[in-house]
C-alpha cells in the first residue's frame, strides 16, 4: 500500500481546492497503446519467473487479496524481468481469498505467509528481512512494470553515490501521470508532482531529488534499509511509511530520487479504496499527525502549505544553467555530442539544475529518456512554444546560459542579456569556425568560402568579446585569441573523455579505423582522400589492409566509398570491439579546427593514432612519442608498415595515449573551467 495525499489535503484553502478541481476535470488523454497492459485473469494459468538463488535485486510485493491484480503484476515481471539476478518475495498478509494457494503454484516466487494480518508496513518489513538481494525494490501488487524498470532504479545508485532511495515514475492505466515524486509541506501534507499531467512532458521526465517517492515502486539498498530500522511500525497498518523512510534517509545524509525512466503502471486505490474517512484510508490523517510529531524539527525547514509549486521546486535547486545548441546531442553520433553531454553531467554533479534547448526544438524520445535519466530537463516542442517565450518567463531564475556555436550565440546573445541580465553569458565556440573555414578555403581554393570565413571571423570575435566567458577546445585557439582579443575572458574547456583502457595487446591486430560522420566537411574530405589515394598507397605495402569507417554517411556517398574499397560501417553504438582489434586509428584531416574527438576516443582505448598535423593540432602531442604524424598518402603507408612491424613501438604509443588522455582531457580539468565561468 502506498500513501496518497490528495491535492485538497496537500494544499489547503481555496488555492488547493481550485488545484484539485482543475486536476480532476483535466481531459483524460487518449488510450496509450504503448503501455501494453495485461488483462486481469478470471482463472489462473501457468506462470514462471526466471529468478535466481543468488539475487542482486529482491522485489518485495506485499499482498492482501486481489489475486487477479497480483497475477497481472507477476506476469508483467515475467515479461520484463530485471537484467540483474533477482528474486520475487511475495508476502501474503493473511488474505481472505485463495491468494496463498494460487501463488504457491507460481514457479520462481518466494511466498511468505503471515500468520496474522500485519498490514502494509509489517508485510514489507517481513519481506525485507527474508530478502537476499543487495537491493530491495518494494512493489505494490496493483502495478504492472515496463522494460528497464529495475535497471533505471539501480542506475540511479550507480550514478549518484549519495542516493539513498530511488522511486519510479508512476502512471495511471489510462496513461496519465500519477506521480513524479512529491514535495512535503511544513504541516506534513504533500503534493504529488505532475499528477494528472502527460507522462511524456519533458518537464516531468528528468531525474531529480524530491522529498519522498511512493512505496508503490521504491528501491533502496537492503543494508541501508535495515540500518534505518525498516518502515516505522508506528505507521502500521499503512500510510506515511514511505514519507517517513525518505525523511530518515535524508537525516542520514542520503538523497531521495525520482527516476523517470523507470516506468510503472499503478492502479491507485485498488488495495486501499478511495474514501479518506473509511477503510485503510482513515489512517492517512491519523498517520499524518504522527509524522508531524516525529519530524517536527525537519518540517520547520519545509515550505508552508500553499506555497506555489514552482517556488518549492526552485528553492530546492542551487540554480539553473541553460544550455543551447543547434540540435540535441546524441552520444552515438559525434564527439561534439560526447563533449556537450560531459559538460552537462559535470554541471549536474556540481549541483546545478541543467536545462537543454535544441535550437530546432526537436529531440527523439529515446534521447529525452537518456538525458532525462541523467537529470537534464529538455525544452522541446510542443511542450515549449519557443526558447524566447521560455526565457521571458524563466530568465530571471538563470544562473548562467551556455550558447554553443556562433550560429546559436548570434541568435540568442541579445535575448539572454534582455531576459536574464543577472545570468553569466558563456559562449562555447566548440571550435573556431572561422579557422576551419579559412583552412577549407585554402585547401579548395574557393573564393566564396574565403569570403564566408571572413564574415564568420568577424561574427565569432564579436561574440567572444560580448560574452562573460568564451570556451575553446585547444590551447592553439586560446593562444590565438589571447593575441586577437587580449581583454576577452577565454578559457580552455576541451573534450572530456573517460579512459577506457587497453583491452587487448599488439598480437593479432591489423587494419585502420576512421571515426566520424560525413556531415562534417573535414571528415567528408578525409573519407574521399582515403578512398582515392591513402588506401591504394597502403595496399602497395599490404594488399589485404582495410580501413573501417564508423559514422553516418549518406547512402549515395556510402556506395561510392565502398566501391573504392573502404569498409563503411555506419554509426556504431559500441566501438570497443573495433578498438580491441585494429592496429591504429587514422585521422587524415586536411583542414579543420579545435580538438579532434576521433583522436581522443582512440587514445582513450589505448589505440595509437596516425594523423595529419591538423588532426593533432593543439593537443600537446609529439610525433613518435604520443602519436605518429603523416602528411601524404605515402607517409601513411610507411608509418602503418612501421607500426605493424614493431610491437614495442605500438605498446609505447598505446601506454602514452592512455596517460595523455587522463592528464589533459579529464573531467577535473573541464570542471575547473566550468566553475570559473558559471559561479
């Protein structure tokens, strides 16, 4: 059983009444077929759960009658079982029907039968005492789970060492949102965040700390649960036990998290009835008084009942940082996305609320889920009319705004200054576009491109001067700007890379890997250069050598490049197998700017890099020490042959690559620049 404090109780007075009426009269959404609800069974049919004798996760389900709901819940777990070893502990709380005899026939369930009715609190504690997993997940029997529900809850603990409790997004069977965590007020009443809203609203799909999460789907480390004394028996038979547990966790220095990518469907009220004055619901008011008495000191720090919800939400944040880029980052697409996601993760770790706005207003649902799982709020259509409209309403709450790329900064710099005058304005150049365009014009001899580079140069330099801070990705660019704009504040914030380490040695390695999408002009040029000249030169030394290309390439270009001999792989979700088998990464860039993510990525896996001077510019790399430099097709062929014949050289380059990434492209270095700019 889970506590449900209705809006009329949560916010007293006319504001609360109007809020409750507005919610109850809200139009119900159309039937959401994606929920795939299982039917309630009139008669039991065979059911088996793939549980383990050595579980990491213990799912604890207290039940009292309503066997048809319990069976649907168990079948949903069978359909979407946790990927970790798990067990299911069902505690039959002296059910008045045939629950015990039916559940005894379910394979894979550990059935505990209370000799007398202990209520929700006592049954949960009994299940926890018998559980063997590292983590407990308390689950109401009137729920149905969805794919990845436990994985998301456990991922919360892995991402956030201080997390004590993690709770799911709860939705009604009709698709409306039931709860995205809850706030607690000074009188002990509460408000379920987002109740009756659309569960797809991005403003309700990002992980956040809350005052409590419902016991309908609540995860906690077993040892931590027991150290808190379990659910407090003063709240028996039920209501307020989950709120009390959350306050106990916070008193112990841990945080309570709402996890939106753990989706659980909950038929609220089935197990308790819906009338506050009768049945189990009568304990709601009784236990609120007990809760207020126990936590009187803590409640003095809570907002008073009737406080606007936006003010409650804002008060829990250190501050808000808005990040704007041309499109939503996708870690599987390009190195720029990896860098931007890394920046936002560092801001989150430093306590900021991060809001991301793609200039085109769009994001695929799986990206909203992934970024929301990290804790990033998304401003996308149709939920937000436009970024200018949002800035007008929210701008005064911003601590800082990071505008990525000159095309975005040119649009929004004045708007941010107008609506968020107190916010730090940060221009993230990503790389100096004018430098790339100048080099492309020189490489191609294109006069129109040279004129475009001049226009971009003027625009970028003006934006750098206007910003409170500008970020560049390479020391080369920082030194250039120190000469061009000596009064501007320019900080180095380069690529951010995890050091994955070397998983395989020299033996058995061969071939080359190019990482990058065709949409980036320097990459497109490099692909055609490899196909036309570099691969033929390589095959003069080794007729069987191959160049693998990992990245998005339009179909027509892909066919041309494949016909020329390149192995076109498309976008590769997991590069590790390739990194563990190729001899080296190739970066034959003839123009460009900034730090090259393809170089960092290979080095983070301990894969030596063969690249042009442009490819390794500004990365503090030395030829023959950290990297191998080649300028012509014959150079690439000779260097490849040299590396393939020298295991000692390969190993030395591999070792130095790993050390170099750890030293120069770590999260610590980036965090220092961020703190100086944002705070």
